[in-house]
C-alpha cells in the first residue's frame, strides 16, 4: 500500500498526542544504542535456541548435566525473546505519540506485531471500544477522576495495551474518540 493510499484511508489528522518529558526515554540508552543491544540480545537468544537444538539432537539427555544445560538454554531463550519482542514494544508504545485520524487510530507496532497481524493503523470499524483505568489526579489545585491507562479492544477480541499516559492528554484523546469516531468506553 502506497503512502497516498494509506493517508486516504486514515483521513484528516484530528489529534497527535504530546508525550511529556517525564515519559521520554533516557538519553544515554536510546535510538541506535538501544537497537544495538536489542540485536545483540536476539543473537544470544538464537545462540540459546541453536545450542538447545544441538543438545536435543546430538547428546545423551539421560545425563543430568545435559538436561540442566538444556533447561537453562530454554529458559534463557524464552526470557530474552520475551524481553525483546514483548516488553520493549510495550515500552516504546508507551512513549510514542498516538495519532487520531478521521478514519482510525495510529499507534506504534513492532515488526513482530505487524507480522502477527496487528498493524500500526487501526481503522475505526476494527475498534470495538476502549477500556480505561482511571485515577484521581490533581489538576490546577482540584482533584479530578481522569483516565491514565488506555486499552483498545478490537473487533477480533485482541487487546492493544497502550500503557500509562499523561492524564490530560488521554482525557482529550478519549473525548475525540467518542465525539469524532464514535468509539466509547466498554
């Protein structure tokens, strides 16, 4: 799909979230440095997987040392892939601005999430509703019950967790979602 087709589907930009400084990533471990360490972690994860395959195929698993090594490899691979493919995209989605268009909502999606069928742009008709977590927040000297966490519930039943966000920004987004797109709280 070309950029022109994509923008026609999205429609007019209604709102772009402003991410506060407090939620922005640290300075020393961002961008290319973080991508380097993430790629390095994936290489170690693959090394664990290949070594586990070697242990299964070419060693005697009745030997307790081989069995323990196999368990360590499996736990290591699962831990590394969970950190790089699940935890990191959640963190990045939390700090990347959400964009509300006339035709839907755009949020960050990792390569793996896109491969598994969750694109970064969610058309209005695919969103069944939203779930909010609210808290009492002090705003201009008064306490208000504002949303602090947002989860999109898709028509397929999948949930897209957006994580904790700025309460005032999220309140504005929820208002626009309800007024302009007809997406209500479930």
